[in-house]
C-alpha cells in the first residue's frame, strides 16, 4: 500500500520526526516534516513522482509548476513522468534582463498544476498562485504532498482554488502508530496539536465571496455615479480598458513629465504628491495640464488633507501649489472627523472660487502600511462620512471592500507584482488579489512602474493584468 511504504520511508529517513520542535511561528509542535531532505533520496522522489502522476492522470492541464524551492525537484520528475512541460517559478524577481518571475513556454489562459511539498496555512500556495495569475495563467489545481491538516485546504477552498493532497499527516501518523514506529502518546499528541492549531480562514475570504458575487461592471458603476469626476473616470476606464492609476512619486519635474508622457496612454488617473517636486514652478503645472488634455487622464493630488476645516481650505486653495486650480480630485483623511470634508464641500456650495474648482474627494479609509492605525472601527466611521457626503466624496482609498454609496469607488494602493513589501512599512499585493479580495475598482501603482527599467512597458503590463483581474472578477474566475 503506497501510504504505508511512504510513511515508513519518510520516518526512517528522518523526514517526518516526532519530539518537540519549535516552528518558525514560535509554536512548539510534536512533529516536524522536513521534505527538503527528500532531494537526497532519488528513489523515494521518483516513487513519489509516480504516485503524483497517477493522481493527475485524468486531469486536464497544460503545465506543472513547483512552488520554489522545496517542490522543484519533485515537479521536474512529475513533468517528466507525465511528459508535460514545466514552468519554473522564481522566488525573487530576476534582477537583470527580463525580470521574469516565470520561465517556460506558455500562453495566457493555460491551466497549471501547482505542486508544493507540505500545506500548512495555504499562504505560500496562494502567493505562488498569484504569480501564475499575474501572467494570466490559471492555477487549476494546487496539489500538496502532505497536508498538515491545520486548515490550509479550507483556506484554499475559501479562495476558490481547487486543491488536493496526496497524504494527510494524521493518516501517516496512524500507520506509523499501527506499526509501532511511534507510541500511542505521540500519535495522540499529534492529533491534539493539529486540532488545536487549525489556522483560521483569513477574514478577507468574506470579502472574496461577496466581491465575486456582486462585482459590478464599470458600466453599471458609471450609471450609478452622480459626480462628474466618477462619470468621467468610468468613461475613461471603459474607453482605455485600463483601471490603472499611476502614482508618479518622482522628485525631478523633467523626469516626472517624461515618465508621465510615456505611460499616459495606459493610465486613467495620474496621482501626484506635488510637495515632493524639488524644482516645482508654475510652468510644471502648465505642462501637466497639457499632458492631461492630450492623453486624457484625471489628476488626483494625494495631499491627504487632515486638518481642521479652516486649514484644509487654505491648503487647497492657497499656498504656492494652488491645488484647486489643477487637481481633479484630492485625497482627504477623516481623522479630524467630517470637518475637513465639510469645509471643502461647503466651499463647493458656497464660495465663487470653489464653484469653479469643487474637489472630488477621495477619503483615506484604510492604509497599506504594516502597522496602520486604520482598524475596522475607524474604517466604519470613514465609510459613514463618505456616505453622508456622497455628493463630494467619490470613493475611498482602502485595502478591503466596504459598503459604499452607489457609484462610489474603491482605489487600492500597495500594488506590485514582484515583492511583498518595501523597507519602510509598505505592503504589496497583486492586482489579481486586489480585485478578488479587496473590492478594488482602481489599482494604484508607483514604484512598480517608475522604478522599473522600462516604465512604459511596466505600465502596459499593469494595465493588462489590472484589466484581466477586473474581467475575471466579473466571471467569478481570477485569471490575472
Ligand atoms: O494606504 C496608502 C494610501 C496611499 S494614497 N498607501 C499608499 O501607498 N498610498 C500612496 O500610494 C503612497 O503615498 C504612494 O504615493 C503610492 C504607493 O506607491 P508605491 O511606490 O508603493 O506603489
């Protein structure tokens, strides 16, 4: 029987061990699985590849891919066994040349079986599946060799990823116990541990389900929206087939304008931090306006107004930047309560100056940083203000789907395809994940574009994956 043989082999080679082990998380576990050692035992690897090939025999897919690095040797053998092409996934993005995350010969929409050695929470599977989706490949099955039975499989179910495992740790332990390789106590300790340690399914799964069901088309959102900013934005989105906001956080005005010029056809919003331009002058604004007119995008000044009404009024209309004269929309923090929004919206209704330059307001509901203070209670209060002032608030910057007023939009920063974070607290997700889990309507990408070797090519890429992620959300299927 294959389970028996496999259990004995793993036990004898010390790949499954029983005792007291401190895991990466700091938790003490009564067992430890070290599948990396497998590469030292080609015959076990080979027989495992045969078992996997048998399990995959009747399934339809185009490629095999191993989660780096642990599953690479095994996935190569399975690919050979089935004579199916392999895709090699990198752990980190290649620094030179193509900067690709995946190597192989494949085309968009190809189905891929993703293999990993052990599943615990399912997170590394999800991350690898996201890398496939970023290239518009379809992870049709996530197959693990051993399921630690700590909730990973349920987590993948909740993320709508078909998944299977070859062995369950409890079955392997039972076999070892029946054959007196481990004691009753060791077996019991393992069962107690896996029951106690089950990871809870990430809360975002609630959002996934609802976002898949209620993902609205841009056309519907355009019909629902009242504010001219959103009407225009949604029209541009449909026309350009782009949901990309480019965050041009570039200090030099010449470099800024050059970069914007090259990416402009691919974006619908240009997001600025006007106060980081070192050589700012009014000519810069004139150039910016010309580019906007020529390439048809909207300008969002990410000033994050966060003060009392009187101060935000002056910050918006006065000073050297005169934001009111050129920005189509501005970001506002609701930390001062509704005061800032009210001051800006009353200006819209009241002053003759404001009548020309009424801002579309995007409230910051939730930040992307690792230790943000924008907890759920805070977000709820921001959303309440957004709804109350829905005549001026056109959307929110957030990391999760919120119940907004009809026509209000979710804008999501912290988007990058290659890394999970920067060195200063920023956290990243892929466009696919944003659309699947965060209710995203517009993705905001900064360094992913302007720090790349070829910003224009990167903008094209983010435009494509963003658009595909939107389409996939409409179909309830995420492909990129
Ligand atoms: O929570 C937030 C809100 C914003 S507006 N996290 C963010 O990163 N942003 C902005 O998005 C941030 O100020 C920056 O301009 C951009 C993200 O840049 P990137 O280089 O990390 O993509």
